[in-house]
C-alpha cells in the first residue's frame, strides 16, 4: 500500500470518528432537550465542546491505531532478530 493511500485512509478515519462522536453527542442532547434547543446559544456552546471532545477521541483512536500498525510492521520484518539472542549471552 502506498504511503499516500495510507495517509488518506488515516485522515479519513480521523474525520469519521470526529463526526461520529460529535453527532452522537449532539443527537443525545437534542433528544433530551427537544429539537427547538438547537436554536439556542447554549446548544452552540455545547456543540463546540462536543466537537473538541470528538477531536480528542479521534486523536486517541488514531494514536492507538498508529501504534498498532507500527508494532505489527516491526514484528513482521523478515530480518528481525530476536530481542534475546542466546549467542550474545
């Protein structure tokens, strides 16, 4: 897989997680307070907070995903020597 394709896929996952978390939080808030609540200034402030929360969750998710991929790649190297080499003891 080319590096450009991986970066685009990574950014797409970041955007999807951010939108999903923000939309989920906004949906629960609108379900709780009613549809007319979206016209208030309080909802705009909450939506801004939900967006920040969505970004934080997306950053953590992508960090875990990146660490997993790097670890998997390092373990699948063909020239990988074991960490504990009996010849060096």
